[in-house]
C-alpha cells in the first residue's frame, strides 16, 4: 500500500484497579476494568523505500528510537513475518507521558494494526494479540478498546458490555510517576497461590454481574495505587480533590501514573468544571467521553483496507 494514512490512538482510564499480589516471576497479579476515552494521539503511516523504520514526534521528550513502543512494534512484526519492509511513522502526541492513560501502549497497538495495513500482512487478531502481549501489559486491550476486564499481569483481556456514554475530565498535574516506580513503591505482598485463582474467579463474577449503566464504575471505583501515589506526589491527590470540588460525582486515579479523572453527570456540568481548572498553573486538563467498542472499531478502521476491516475487533481476545 503506497498511500499514507492516519489512525487515532486512544487513551484509557482504569475504572477500577486492584493489585492482588506479587507473583513468583516478579510481576503483579491484577484485576482491572479498562475503558477507552476520546482523548487520542494521531499516528500517520507512510511507506519507506528502504527497510528502516523512521519515527518522528511533535513532542521532543518522546524517544523516537528503539525505546519507543511504536518502533518496538514495527520490529516485532518484521521479526515475526520475516519481512524487510520499512515505514515512515509520524506521531502527533496529545496523551501526556507517564500519565497512567496508556498512551504508549495504545501507540504500540495502533502501530501493529497500521503496519499490518501498510505492509499488507496476512494475520489475524489472535496472532496480533500474542505479539501485543509481549510488548506490554495494556497493549492487547488497545486492539479492541471499549470496556474490558484485564486479569493476570493485565494481558488477559475479556470484553465487557459497553455502558452508557459518560462525560469526563482528565487532569494531568505537573508530576510524573512511571509505572515501575509506582509498583516498586506499592510493595504488594506475595500472592498466596492457593487463593489467587479463587480471588480472580470471584472478581470476574462481580464485574460481569454489573448492569449496563456503569454499576462497576460507581460501586467499584477503587484504585489500589492511590494512597501510595498520593503520598509520593501530593499534587496528584490535590487534583482529585479539585475534580470533586468542581462538581465531579466521582473521581479516581486514572491508572498507575499521574493523571486523575472525574465523572460528571452531564456535558454542561463537565464544561462548568473545565472552567474552574483553567486557573491551575502546570495542570493539563482534557474534556472527553467514554468510547464504546463499536465506536473504537469504526474509528481505527475508517478508510482502512479490507484486511483491517476483516478483523473482528469485538471478539474476546483473552488468552
């Protein structure tokens, strides 16, 4: 395919994030409900006559070498399919870095889908999910989007029924915490292997029993990182309190990073809340809404080839 094209790379929030313990392999066992939101980066793909992967980005702090998950995705595909193709990729960055909003993981997943399209590879969603899981915990989720339950280390994805659209404000204070720093500070106890399967089974049942009007969001709006991260960076905790004071009916740390999100009862209340944050120096605030799985699928398939449209992005991608 020779014509350049662009795809959106959406952010996510964690509607809940529970750390069940530390596994024998050093990773953490988690249960989290993920939800895509309309804030997004934009990635443009174009062919390159040689075999090199060239990445550019309008954010100077974003690496454009093999430390970037987009470049890692490209090389993972090249290695998997034994191809010598190249690409020119341009990343327009809007999702804040180290914010807990999944920007890097989303970029990686969209890079996989975009390069499959650019290079006209013959593959399927199960194969891409396997590649995605090797790139990072949240990457498989961004192959399908919407609302989903993630278990294990976060790579086992089970789609949940989409809920009614919600109006959100995302706030990224002037503080940065990496995922590795957050987990290190958490100091989760080791898993008791005899109980872990039972805990996961009960948790899965609780999530799947939720009604379609965001019972999960209202009843399980818990993030086990909050206390640790608010202690490390009090400014992040202050941002959560500011959202509640601005009229959010609920607010939560967005993931394991530095952003928080507030849920508003209406678009008018969301807009009123946004006005109150304009006076905060150093805080980045975004108004957005939740994105369903169908909306996500349509957005990343718009203008795509038959190959991309042939993927059923609504299927259960859990391993």
